[in-house]
C-alpha cells in the first residue's frame, strides 16, 4: 500500500513508474485522521451545497475522503487492493485518499474490534452528508469491507462495482438510499456498512 519514510514522503506500491495524477492527493493518514474518519466528524469546509441540476466542477469534486485500512492479512482481498491501487486512484475524481500504515490500521481496528477480519476496508467519508441529510444527521459515509469476501474474482468485481457506484452517485441527494437500492441489488449487501455518529448501521449484517 503506502509507507512513509523518515523524511515524511509517501511511496505507493500501486503507482510505480506512474506520475501522480493532477488533483489527486495521496498521503499517509495519522491515527487521529483515521479515527476522525471512522467517527465521521463533519469538517467546517464542507459547506458547499450541490442542488439538483448543479453541474459545477466544485460540486462534482471533493465530496468524499477515502481511507484505506489494511492491517496486513495475507488474503486474496488484500492482494486485489494492492494490485489495483493505481486504478482506485484513477477514479477518485480529485478526492483525497489517505492510506493508513499497517500500524495505524492495527491501532484503529483494536479500538474498534468490530472491524477485525473485515479489512482491507475502503472507508468513504461523505463531506456533504449534512447538506444531503438535513433530517438525518447521523449519516456520515460508508465503507466497503473487502476482507469479508474470500474469492479473488468476487473481490475484484465488488471493488469495480463499488468504484462505479461512487463515481456515478457523487451528486446524489440521498446516497444512503442509493446504497440500499443499487449496491444491495448488485449483490454486495453484506460488505457495505453505513457510518453514523455514535453507531454504525451494518447493512445486511
């Protein structure tokens, strides 16, 4: 995945020989950043409201923060994530991607033991959650638990469906309902969890 050397730079195993794409931010996440993503605190700079029909570039970009949590299990799902890391970057659409180190991931999972065995996890923090869910501020994002899938082909297919969903629904006014309608229908119900403040609603768990 990504490691931080003594100088603080980040190296990615998925992007060897590939120039960093404009608008894409890749950096190691601190433990506090990882914990904040899990707790889904609403940042002050996420105030832009994308109304219906809004096609502005500002609306399309910077809706999500991606966190990759990988404690180091030698599993087919971990291999798929590592082998396709560059593809994950391609579909970020300018959103920041934070790759937790093994130590950071382990500490985070230990604090939230319900996550044991579910990683690698792609955690998506929805920066526009408050704008889209004025009547339900508990929603803050969602996560894909690829560690629950044991077949390599199924892991890759699920990852592709997940990235396609995020790409197509980044302007959605009710992405939580879209998850129930689209991702559940696509057959990956048990691997998706909604992130809420104070509690997590396990969808299909």
